[in-house]
């Protein structure tokens, strides 16, 4: 078994804060048998190495990730996970919609329309 680093533990804590119970656990469970190194890299580098950096608050970072996933157009699970995390951090539904709408001229109407449809799905799970 691989020795867990302090960065891993801190990254896992942040992953659980933002995506616990859903996307974070799915990432780990879906990939741990296929490529556990990718899980470790995500936890250590993406969460602790990037998301935990000073300079931007977590909500701003989540808005940026929502915009990026919208622009990519094919990162649906990640888009939903980052919308969920933004809502957990206190974003309003209107703020999430505005972030996505802002991407219209960069991502295109189809990507924005699809992102808004996926957003509706996430909003419905938060209404329950």
C-alpha cells in the first residue's frame, strides 16, 4: 500500500468538503482499480496543489471550473460536480447561471444550452 503524504491527506479533506458523498467518492471508486496513481494525482495536485492555493477563494475557483467545463462541452460529470460544489460553498443559482451564460460567445450556444440543461438537473437535486 502506498504511503499517504500530508498533501494527499489535505487534498482529500478538500475533495470531501467540495465533492464529498458524490463526485469525489465516484472519482476514487471508479478509478482506484484502473489507475490509482491518477486518483493520487488528482487529490494531491488538483486539490491540494491548485485548489488550495492562496490568491483566489474556493467559490471563485469553482466558478472558473464551471466556465471551463461549459466551454469544453464534454465534461458533463465534472460540470455537475463543480456546480454542486459551488452551491455547497454558497453560490446562488443565479450566479451559476450567469457564469454559464457568460460563456455563450466563447463556448457557443449549443455548449451553453447543454450546460444549462445539466445545471437544471443539479438544481433539482439541491431542491430536495
